[in-house]
């Protein structure tokens, strides 16, 4: 038997016999590692320790000390739930039960359950865990599995589609129960230190609303009760910051059923925040030399065929016919920008050419995946596209990354950075992709940032650098991106005249400083819990007259602060109630005016932290507010014990 070569995480290579499994690789590295092996990561995919490896594979061994171990544990917890469910409801029909970022879920049919049933199910789950059943992988001939699961249409579909062409498939047994599954799993149910069911919802089979509607049960699992308690506490805090709840309280946006799914309506306060975000991007774009462009929401599909979207993105597009011609709502802005560049005649001296647009795009996500502003059908990208000479790539990518870092600093957001490489479904040749990935890697290597690799997570037209936001609760969200594209200029036959007077192909750089406004708005709402920085707040100052006699002075103060978003509280309430209302409405500053203030021509200022400063000249306060806007400070800091 011939040998094959695999690559380890440190870049070293290891020769193993052809047909070797993940566990075999671990034992080749060392017997101790072999004994500790739980699973493996092969070319970025989490697999069972018994799965074979192939020549050239990148291998990472997973032990109970690995980051991936919790994902394996949670996959086993999903099986514990499924076993408990079928103990309580033998008629339950199982679909799929994968691990998730926060735990696991299992889609089931044939059973009517709700959260009131959770205590009984959790008792069964704890019994299964305490019984410490061995979890055994058993391989069956595919035809035998088809017979075993012939009464389960979902498992049959998996065997007919995902397992098509496989001679053998795997099931995992624990006690007297087993489930069709690729794995991986921990060695026994007793390894699950803490497990809990979280919520229940509906979901369509395979995410397609034309298919059966299933019951989806969410749960989570950890190695210890303390870790579970910490998670539940953090989850409660996250629910308090849920952007959908805060949006209702602050009247920011709505997604009513009548408008269609994933199509948000922005109310005046929400639109105010978005306008400020757009103005900031406009300022950065102007500094960086971008020209503002605008493209329509719909194009003939001939454009999408030329760009490659029609072939690679058709299932996610909204397509329709007009006078026997097919059109599509734009899922991306880049083909329009490429077409604008194509209308001109360019010299090497003209490059780089930089276009920017607050471009609305439309993507047909599955309804079950839509959630507030985090995933929508219609969203706006602070899009930028640069057309550059090859020798300008590094400088332009670096300038884009500088802009992204300014945004992150402005909002006090931590970030993770990854190079996303060629996906399985892509356009362009190997040489083009290798060149593009090498260019981006070179920029990252020369930066001071820590970065990792996301294998196969690039766009279909080129690799990219992804920035992930980390919010106040430590959660990660997709954010800005820089994408290098050698393919679209080729597809659109874009050229510029070089110094040699010959036609040359530009390189296209895609960039977004926020990502999308919808996702970024959601992150900001939850990161700040609705307590927006002063410059973003829909209502920046609320003036609170102590009595109706002071209303005239309150309005004169408002006029002096007219450069800002100021309201006068004229409802018939006590000052204490007015202060509480302003605090509940998340107004950064409250200005209290009574007879004393009116007589002295001053105001009393309160911030959202309940700190006060009396006898303030209105002009002094206005100058400070202008500074907060110009500096885009994160927290109001006028009152003495908050920084002055």
C-alpha cells in the first residue's frame, strides 16, 4: 500500500499509509495523542476519528482540550435529546440534529410538543447522561439503512441524496437507541456535564417553505454546570439587548407581515441613525478619493450572466419577466460598478478609480433564516469598488483596511480578522486564485493584525479578508470585508491603456466598511443596548421644564441648541417622572430648567448615568456637544465626574 502525505496545523507534513483514518494520523504523531483523539478537522470540516484522510489533506486532531470539542459534545447532546424525545413520544419522527454556535437543535415531526413539555424531556435527558451510555459508531450497507429507515421520509431523503453513491453509511448507538449520523460524537453520554432545552420554533425541511413544516427544539450543553450557568446568564443579557425588542421600544424599525418577510421599514428615529452612519461613510469615502455613483435596483439578466451571478447565485435572486425579457433584482452592486467603469476610456495614470454607493440589494434567503435585521431580503451595503493596476493592490487594500480600523475604533468594537480562501463553487482558474490569495496574505503579513484562515469561505469570484465584530457581550458578527477580484474584470473585458500603450486588465477590489447597514445597525443596537453615542442618538437632548411657567424658556434653550436633535418635554408630569421617561427613552442628555435657571440664563444638565451639573451656560453646553459630534465620542462625557 502506497503512502499519502497530510499537512498538520504547524505546516509540517506527515506521511501515512493510504486509507489511514484521522485516529491513525494521531497515533502516527504520538500514542498519547492517539488515545486522546475525539474527532478531527479535515480541510476545515469536522469529522469522526474513524473517517479516512486523503493525500494533501490539512489535518487537525480534536481532543477534549480543543476548541472544536464543545461542538462534538453538543452534537452528542442533540442525540441525547432525540433519544429522550422518542422515549416520551415513540411516534416522534427525527429529521436532523446538528450542533450550533450556542448549542444544538433537532428538527422533528409527528409530535405536538411545546416548552411546557421541557421539564419531562430534560429529566429523561439527565437520566441518559447519568447512565453514561457508550456512543458507538456502526457502519451499515446503505441498502440496509434504507430498509431500517423506510418509515422515516427525512432519513430516507438523506440516504437518497447526501449518501447517494456511498456503499456504507454510519449510525451511532447509545444504549438501546441509535440514529443515522455522520458524527462525530464523544465516547459516552456521561461526558455531557450539563444540558438544557432552550426554546422551540417551527422550521421547514431543508429550509424550503415548499416542504414540510417541522418542530425545531433548541438546546445547549456544556462540560460543567458552571459553564452552563454562565451561558444562561449571558443569554439573558443578550435577550435584554435583543435589537428587535429595543427597536419596538425606540420606534426604530418594523417588519410587518403585510410588507413581506425580511423587508424592514425604517421609522424616523431609525432612519436618523442610518443617516448619521451614511454621513460618516461619505466622509471617509471623500477622504479616500471615492466618486459617488448610483445604480438601479433591477437589471436585465444578461448583466448577471456576464458577471457570473446568474450561473452561481441564481437560486438566491429575485427574477421576473417583463415583455418576454428576464430581469433580476440586484443581489450585489459590483456588476453595475464594473459597467460604469466600462463606459470610460482609462489610462494607467487614471488608476486607481474608486466608486462608492449606498447600494440596496436583494437576496432570497430562506424564510426560516430571516431574523430581524441580522438576515433580511432587502439590505443596503456601504459598497465600494476600486479598479487598480496590479502594482497598486497592496497600497489600496491597506488604505481600505485603515478605513475599517477607523470605523472599529470609532464604535469601540473589537475585531477578528480572517483570510477567506477559494470556495468549492467559484469562477476563474487556479493561477488567478493563487495570485489573489497570495496578494491578500502579503498585506496581512505586513500588518500588525492577528489573523487566521477560513478555508473555502471566499466569494465565488475571489478571496477576501473578513472582519468580525465582537460586541459588548463577547458575541461575534460578520462585518466589513475586502475582496480581491481578478475574475469580474475578465468577464466584463475591462481594460486600461498601460505605459506601453497596450491594453491591460485592471484588478477589482470590493470593500465595505460596515458590511451592510442592516447587520451593522443590529450590532450597534445590541452592543450599546439602545444607548447610542450622542452623535448617533435619534433624540440627543430633552429639555425638561420644571413647570409650565418655564416652557417659554425651555423653547428658547431649544433654539440655542438647534444644531442638535432636541425636544421639549411638555407633558403634564412631575420633573421626576420626566427624568425617568427620558432615561427610559435612552436620551443621552437631559436639560432641566426652572425659575432659578431661567433667572440666571443657565441650565442644569443630567446625563444618562444620572450625573448632574448645575449652572451651565447654554453656549458652553452647545460647544461641548459640537465636540462630541465632531469627535464621535462613544459615551456622553459633559458632567464633571464622567471626564471633565
